C-alpha cells in the first residue's frame, strides 16, 4: 500500500482506490435519509387525516429544506397537509422536497466515490432538454389527481377500486409518445399496488419503493417535467467494460457500460447503451440473450471482446447512447481489463438530471485488484488495502458464466460500485482468475452474442425450445 492508503497500481494503469473512504460516514447522509423515512411513513397511513407521528414526518421534511428555494412552499404544504387540508399543489411541493433530499444524498455519494477513485468530475454538457408538448394538460391533471387520491388513502388504504382509477388515464396517455414515459410508470405502479390489494391486509409494505414511484410520478405530471433530454452525437471509439442484466418477470434489459473516446481527441467519457425486450416468464438464464440480440449489435462486440466505431451515434445529455446499428461497426479487439486499467481512470461521467438523482442510480464502473477474499455475514467480501468491500452477488446474472464462486476465486474484479442498504457494494461485471498458472477472464456478458460454452449452449437450446412452443401456441390462438 502506498502511504496515503490507496490500493497501488503496479500494472501501469487504473486501480487507485481509497477503499477506507467508502466505509467512512458521509456527513449529513443519515440525517437526510431519516427525514425521507419520516415522510415515507406518513404515506403508509395516508395524508387524509395525519396522526401526530405522521405530522412530525411532514414537519421534518419542511425543516430539512429550510433555507432553500423550496422552503416557504414546503412549509405551507406541511402545515396544510398535517391539518388534513392538503391539496394537489401541496402534495407536489412535498414530492419535490423529498426528491431534492434524495438528490442531495446521490450527489454526496457520487462525490465520495470520486474522492475515493481520484477521478475527473462530470462533463458539463449544458444541453438542457427538448421541450415537450403542452397539449395534454388534462391528462396530466388526471394522473396527478389519481396520485393525490393514493396519498390521501395511504398504502394501507388502497383497494382495487382506487388503484383501478389509473387504467383510463394510462390508456389515454399511451398513444402519445410525449406521455409514454409517465404512462409506463403509472401502469407499472398501479400493477404493483393491485397485486397488494387490499392494503389493510399487507404484512409488509415496500415503503421506500412506493414512495419513490409516487414522488417521481407526481413530479412528472408537471408540464415540461417529462421533456426528453437533449440529444447530441458521438463519433469515435467505444470500449465496452461489461454488461449489467436487469430481469423482471415480463421484461429484460441489458445495459452495456463503456468508455467512449471521441474522434476529435476530447475527454473520454463514461457512457451506457441499453437494449430491452418483453419476455415470457419461462425464458430465463442464457435464453434472455435471444430476446436482446436483435436489438443491439453491441452485444456481439461485448461477447467477442471488440471495440466499436461510432459515427454520429445519438447520445443524451446523461450519457445514454440511443443505439442505432446503422451508426456502428465492429472495431479492433479491446480487452475490457486493459480498458479499465488504461482508459477508465481518465473517463469523465456525464451529469445526471435533477429527477434522475437518487441513491439507487449510483453505478460507477471500477476496477479492483490486489485483494484478498473473505466470507462476510452477507457473502463474499474483498479485503482491499486495509479496507473491506462487500460483493453484491445477488446482481450477478444467471445469463452468463460468472458466478459468486468464480468471484471468490478471482484476483481482479471489474464491476459497478453501488450503494445499497446503507453501504457501498461491488457488483461484478467481469473477473480475472488464475487457472493452471494462466490468467483467465470471466465476463457476465460472455454469452451475450452467442456461445460455444457447453453450459451456455444447453441453456440457449432450452430457451429456444420454450420460445418455439410459445410461438406455436400463440399462432393457434390467433388462428382461432
């Protein structure tokens, strides 16, 4: 270890990390989250007739934003709501205050990660957003009214009649591309609530999650809030780092994290490219790639260990590539670990929009080397430079050869630094391990573009059979 406590990089590249900083307390963070928790608990019982404990949660969020531009409006909203007289404007103000507090937590965590990694700050793109149409004010008001009814009833007061009120609003919104983002959020939120009705019988309420969905949806009902982020163009070389697979019962998404090197020699940037697809619940594991491959050629490049050359690829102000296969072609071989050691340390992240600032959005690509492996209370722990960093094995997808056991036998780990449950955790995307005196890399996305691996091939065949059967059944139903 070098004198300042950093993990030394003896390969001439990227792994300089103050692991001790990741376990130190972040000033004000616990207090901010406690205020959010107090408000979230108020939503459990509902805001129609708040009890003293709920009123205290409302007062707490007003105190937390005192001295900010939100102060007077939130103070009034807290007082009126505590008295049982809160209206739509008051609920919007409270949702804004909650979002601002979680945004401050997000920013504090990102600052701590930047300090620990000694990385450059965000790229100031100053691009703003593309204004959306203002022609659907009535639909936005209808959505806001439904969300206010939810808040008054509280999660313990929901029933099928109340939750079903979202259906006509969603149906009216979906045909309008400008409203589809909010419509999708409302649809998914309503489905979760419907599956939990009646609320009075719930043994466990997902307090933080439902409050997140409610406050985000509430702010998206404001005219202009759902405006699309401004889009620029990216021309240069894309160096993939790894794939994060996010799977739900009816949908799957693969998000490729990469370093983009502009052709004009500008600052390298951290970017993402995503592909998503609906899926039947019988398609799992490696079969997921069959659903995703047609949407993005980048998956094949990840699997083959290649870079991609981009020509005017659309990119948002938050660093999301709007993937278009016609604007990309396969490039030279590019080892993800070489990219992590050489290019990652100088790559700057894009800024995050105000509504996107949330602790759950923290996902910073990092390379960790020179560690020991120990068993912790919650699984594998990496002992790094005198500190300990937990491994989030639950995020390792079953759609690839990377497993917690492989991570436990590794010597280098390329992953995403996340914050969950009050601590930083490492989500592995790829590892290096020694097999018969040779260094071998194992990637979570190794099967993304196809595989000759026996286990992967068996899983692909099983998925192919399941999809074939489903298509046959669907065809019979359609013919009937």
